[in-house]
C-alpha cells in the first residue's frame, strides 16, 4: 500500500508539473501556438480551420494548465485523471502520426521554451503513459482536498487567472520571451556557427541513363569510366543535421533587392525596426504613429526601417493611403512572426543588440522617446521577466495556500 501511494504521488507530481509547465509556456505566448496550429492545418490541408487557430491555442494551453493543477493539488482529482487519460491517449496517437509524416519540424508541445523533434515528443508521451495508467487504475483511492462546491470554485479561480494571463499576452507582448529575439539579444552572436560544431552531412545520388533506362548511383559506384552511360540528374539528401544557429534566417532586403542586414546590425546609433508582417492587416493607427516616429528619427539622426512579408501590391496600397515617412524592406514571414508577436511591432536596436520591443498597443508617445532612449537598459527588461515568472509562481502558491487556509471550516471534510 505504501508503495502504491508513493508511486501515485510521484505520478501526480510528474504529470502535474509537466502539464502546468506545458500550459504555462504556451499560455504566455498564445500567438506562437496559433502559428503552430496554422502550420498543422496547412500541412494536412485543413486550411478552413485557420480562423479557429487562436481559440484552439488558448483553449489547449488552459486545458493543459488546469489538468496539471487538478492532478498536482487534487482539485476535482478524478475528473483530472479522466482528462489526462483522454488527453494523453489522443495526443500520443497524433504525435505518432506527426512523427511518421513530419509535416512540421517540431511539435510545439512546450512552445518556444523547449524545442523538441516530433519523435522526441512521441517518446516523451510514451514515457508519461505509465504514470497516466497508474493514477487511472488507482483513481478511486484519490481524494479531493476540498468538498465539491469549493473544488469547482478553486478550478474557476485558477482558470480565470490563467485566461487573464493569456488575454494579456494576446493584447501585449509575452511576459516571458523564449524566442531568439528577446530583449538583450546581440543578434550577430546568435547568427554565428561556432568552430568545431557538427556540420550538415549530405548523401549525393547520381542518375545516369543507358538504353532508355535511368538508374540511381552513389558517388562510390557511379559509372564515371563507362561512356555508354549518360548523365541525367543528381540530388543531395540531408542524412545528418548539423548545428543550426538560433538565428539563421534573419535577412532584410530593400526595394532595390539589396541586402541591408549588416548595415542595420552594425549601426552604432539607435535604429528602430518596424515589423509589419502583413501590411493589409496591420493596425492603421499604429502605422500612422510609426510614420510620425520615422519623421522624428530623421530629424534626430536615428535610423528607421520597416520590414514586411507583404508583396508589392500591399506596399503600394499603403503608400497611397498613408504616405508613410519610411521605405519598405522585405523579410521572411516566419522570421517576422518570430521577432515580435504584433502587427505591427517595434524594436529598438543599437549595434545589433535589441534594447526594447513594443506591441503596437504599447508604442510610447513620441515626446517620450527623447528621454527614453538613454535610459533603456536590457537588464531592466530581464529583471521584469524574472519578476513576472516569480510573481506567477508566488501567485500560484498563494492561491493554493489560500484555498487551504482561508476557506470556511469544514470545507475539506468528507
């Protein structure tokens, strides 16, 4: 009996922690999960589901977090056990299919906090399954810490707090930024491949034709001395992935098709980078504010760039309607979505280091920039992120303790 209870405790601890962590890292950045859902929908020809991607992302993160809370604290415990069984059964099958077909490079199960391959995700689920089966088998032995009414109250409190975090992340920038473009990042350093790191390994296949029949050869056995064979084609297949720097696709091209990436990253002054993934969907008022900022930058001697994934028609359309005080540059759409979770978003850089980032709802007033620039320190943002994480943990513990200590006497009686 003691062994059973101990293993049940360990199972609850592991599953609860994994689900809380998984839900939290996705909840602080729901747009990241939205993009991942969109990738899946496109890969499986389910484009009609794209409008629901954000709702699904918010729901998935909240469900994972609440399941974790249910298991870890034992609030509506048996319901949580059933939920984790259904959840793990469904997603283990899904991750196996994804691992076989490989429609996307990583599953996104831990957001951008921990990047896992599809096979790693599947094996992670296999490791968790025994813990799920154990707590399900012994679910009747588990008791809620509260009576039914207050169990629902507790779950509601946790749900509302978590949904509030997700709502904040949707309307502003994520409280925690796990992406390679976080504040304080020196971009050139994350674009560099260190010496001695593994390189990509390829296998070359050569195709030769003889008597109307095309055959495949490798570099070791192709008929280079036999003149009766005619070369047709070749292909290179990646057999082993080498080291890939965190930032490997950051390229900014101007309208003359000139790469100005190095110019931006080597600028010794302040440089503003406006990121508008799709100009047609960008917030109109924010674009007007950005145009005023660009005009101010020209007077103040600062650089201003606008980069987008939009094509020439969208660029021309916004020129006609806005007449912006800046030119347009192009960058890969996925890169732009990774840089900042806003359309538009604004970055401040100096010599390749990201000093600040703003969601369009949080653009500072133009008058504030003059005093703001000298005072910007990346350490301030890093401290803010640390405080946000610690605050969330403390809030979680305080809610848990409060439910135990301050509920009416007899609430936990059976």
